[in-house]
């Protein structure tokens, strides 16, 4: 039974709570069966979570090459996707062109895969390619850390994110349930045998902690897995005061989510690390001196197979570091060649990972990765700005908030709503600046480079 069939079985046995994907699964299977012939190339971008999960399960059950799309993507993002993939079928409303009868959907891959979108270090759309082997390795390793028994996984995170998809996979491989939780009002009330894991990003955790009933609910689960962005010190301390069983984690799309996790008891005792490696992971740090910070390296059978991105052949599937199209990047996996992340950190004597920063500056706003350069280009090309500098500022709710310091252009607006509205067709809403600071000129130093110190002064002064 492949992963798609496992998910369909979960639908039929009522092991998916909070939504009813079983209502839509039959329709999705019928659409896929009408294609006939080769395994289909499928893009899923349904805004409704039940329809989204039904389409993913159906496509995987038919051994398709499945690419998960963000329904909030605007024209620029879908244009990038269209350069990478010619799908046979699309679930959801997108401007993508379908493949012709002689087109193969993408270069270099013939077997079933699942492409999960990631901005990576560039912030642009690309897909990290996984298959059932890597997803199962990640799920089994995670389950082993929490006792190896049945996991009941609760999440309200979107299924196109690895952090939203993996709770369902963990429940599938452990024989548990997966619940779609937008709030405690639709959380499962019945008592269940096994371990209950709720997955949240820091932004939603902070919101839930403001509500007494939700705080009580958080205390009642086995662990609150927190990932996607770092926890602020204030949020950590507030959670400890409330005795919330947080399990801060570190991972990424390329590793099928978490590679290390802090156990709740250790978190409550004051552990501020990102935890120790899960059983299926080996972590190391490339640094000049022992115990010093350096680039984080990950070796695991859960590692992705490569990227689908523009570079070399259009739409080519290639492993990270390779320049040629490659259909089976097995060398990325296992213990033979650790994968270099874009993060820096250090390991202590007990093997706990402390993440210290990134090698390249992306803005991490509520778990979404934003490329400042992409936003700057959109501001200038739409005429909102003649010049612009985009940065991320610390924010207690979002982790970082996107701020634009700009010289108003020919098409600038008078209100924040006008400015954000003019970006709608170019970039996703989460990439649009939340703060706007209009200036007569962008401050620069004697070399003509942006004066970051002056920028920081401007942002501290406010709008």
C-alpha cells in the first residue's frame, strides 16, 4: 500500500478529523483516471484544506508526480511554476497551462514523487523533491523520539507546507489520527490512546496563549511542536510560566521537517536549544574550532532528492550542488555525504543544537520566507517606488515583519492599503511590506552602498 492509498484508507476509516476529504477523493480519482496512460504530473493548489488533501492522496495513490502549490501565490509566483512544470492536471484555480499529449510534465523524473515548495536561500519558488522513502524515514524517526507508539497529530498548518503535510504522514505510518485544528472549537474532544502532538508556528502559538481556554487546551496535549521560525525569548518564558509542554524543533523542507526536537520536560527545565538529533538524523557543524558556530550539516535518509528549479535545463530535476539534470539523486541521502544547510549553529557536548543565524539574509515572517530583493523589484517595477530597500525587523508576533524604506514613485499610493493592493498581482500577500517608510532618498555611504545603520535609525523612528 503506497502513501496515497494509506491516506485514502485514513479517510474511509474516519482517521482524519476536522475536515472531510473523503467527500472529494472519489471525484479526484475519477479525474486522474480519465487521463490514462503514464503517471500524471499534478499540481494541487486547492484553497479548501479538505479538497487539497483529497487531491494529494488521490494523485499519490495513482503514482503521480505531485507538486504542492500555495493558493495565495500571485502572478509572479505562478509564472515561475509554469516555467518549471507542465502539469497534466491541476486541482485548484491557477493560470498554469496543461501539458500537451507529448509533453512529460518535467525533465528527468519518471517515478512517483512529491514536490514541496520552498523559497530556500533565494526566496523564489522552487520545489524540494521527496518520495515515500524520505517521508516515511522522517515520520518513523519522529515517532521513535516520542516513544514509537501511535501518534495523534493535530495541526492547522497548510498542507502545502512541509510542517502541515508531515503531521498527516506521521499519523498514517503510526496508525494514529490526523486532526485539522483551526481552534479549540474543532479539536477532537474524545480521549485517545497514544501520544498527542499539536504542531504550531510561533505566530499562532502567541495568539493561542492570549486566550485562557486555548492555554488550557495546550496544557492537555503531550507536546506542542513549534517550528518554522525561532521562538522569541519572551514567548519561551511566557510558555514556561504557563507550564506549556512546548517541543521547539529545527528542520526544513529539504529534510521533511524536523531533524531535532527538544523534549517538553527539557524545555520546561530551561533548555533553550533546538534539541538533539532525531534517531534517523546525524548532525554536524563545519567550523574552524571545536564547539564553535559554523554551517549546519545534515545526514539523513529523509533528505530530499533534489530541487525542481530553473537552472541549466528548464524545469530540470537536479540534486543540490549538481549542474546537470538528474533523475535519482540518491547520493544526497544517508550518511555518505551530509547536506549543507544555509543555517549556522553550534553543538554542545551533549549533542544539542543551538541555531545562531543564516548564511544568507532571508526575512522569516510567520514561518514564510521572503526574499527582500524580490519585494524591492516588485516595488520598483510597479512604480510604487523609484528606489527601495526592504528589510526584516524583529516582531513579537511574526518573528520578523517586512519593512520597506522607499522613495515614492509615479504609482505610489497614499495609504498602506493602497500600497499593498498594488502589489497583489505581483507577489503573495505575506511578502508585501507591513510597514512603509517614505523618504526623499535612500541613505547610502561613500561607496554608494545602502547605509544600513541609517536604515535601522529610520525604522526605529517608525512610519
